[in-house]
C-alpha cells in the first residue's frame, strides 16, 4: 500500500510524539539557543566585530537554525535529546523549503501552534501546513 502526502501510514501516526515531550524539547532548544547567543556575544566582543555585521549574522542564524537542523538532521538539539524526529508523511526528511515554512509558522503562531496537537494525528498547525510529523525515533 502506498501513501500520499495527505495519507500517512498508521505507524507514523502511532509514533507521534506527545505534547509534553514536544514542550520539553522546545525548552531544551530555548536553553541551547540562549547559550549560543551568550557565546556569540562573547566572541563578538572578543573579536571586536562590527555591531551591524554581527546583527546580520545573528539574524541569518536565527532564521536558519531550526530549518537547517530539521531538514538535515530531522531534529533540533531539543528534539534530539528527547529522542524525537521531524519527518514528512513518507517518513523521510523535510526539504529545506518545507522546514523553513514550518519554522516561520511555528514562530509566528508561538505557543498557539502547539495547542492543536490534541487532534487524532497529533500534529501542530505548523506540522499540518508542511505535511510533517514529530515522532519518537525509536518507534519509526
């Protein structure tokens, strides 16, 4: 039986991560991101880098961090620590474009996006928009 992007396998749905594990992964990511900001600020001060250039580099990093992690590794550091992976409906990596759209939707909607995880497919709004799932790695 083949599946289309609109019809994932039951295995994928049953492997979907719980809301609590996704929240914990989000907290880990926030801590990781704050550490990166702190270390980056120290490096910028140490190297006496132009403030404007440092801002550009930081904003590029801010918008590419999550999409690059998701598209290449299937996980942000927070997902990885919790044993979660972000996959497409065919259980493969999301491409960079879908990962970026997913991230923009996630940061635009904020915590409201995760509230929708209560549905039977356990997808947040940003997952539904990009036909993706956050699943437990060991259940795939």
